[in-house]
């Protein structure tokens, strides 16, 4: 089955796996999903992200947390959807939980966290919020 919103599907798989105590999630590879997952890992919400090559399509292997450790995020939510795109300029980038969470933004220079986007003075499409 093909999802109409693969990013929302990825975030839902991560959220569901974390709720039932799984440590690892495998999903079909795409560049945008890989970039979002690596950005979440870089900001400390995921443990590790690796890509396994395969035919006809590779897989992204996301390690949510180590065995016996707690999940590093409380909530992960898709903001912009295919039916309702959400864009922001640098002045209006949303803050999550007084700066304890992040917003991922798709800018002209790639996907980055709200802190990086503010530092580089860039706006764009608000992909998701995580805290």
C-alpha cells in the first residue's frame, strides 16, 4: 500500500514503536525521510539512523533508543500535511515547550531544526514538531 504522506507514515511508525517498547523501526528509503531521521538523531531524539541498500528499494533502520533506556521524546507530530501546507518566515518560527523541543523546517538549504534556521535567517515549510 502506498501512503499519500510518507513523512507522516514514518513519524507514526516511530511513535507507535516507541509506545510498545520497540527499539528499532525499519521503513522504505527515501531521501527526505533519511534527512528528517538524521536531523532528529543529530538533535538527540533518536539514537541512530542507518541505510541498508537493497533491491528494488533500500531500507532506513532507525534505532529509537538503547535496550533498557527510556525514549528520548514525548511527542512527535506532523505539522504540514498534503492538504494543508504550513509555511513560516524566520520571525514566526514556532517555539516548542519554551525551547525544549524543536521544529523541523524544510528550507531552501535543506531540512534543519528551528535553531539552525533562525541562525541562518531562513524560513520554509514546517515539517514536524518534536519534544
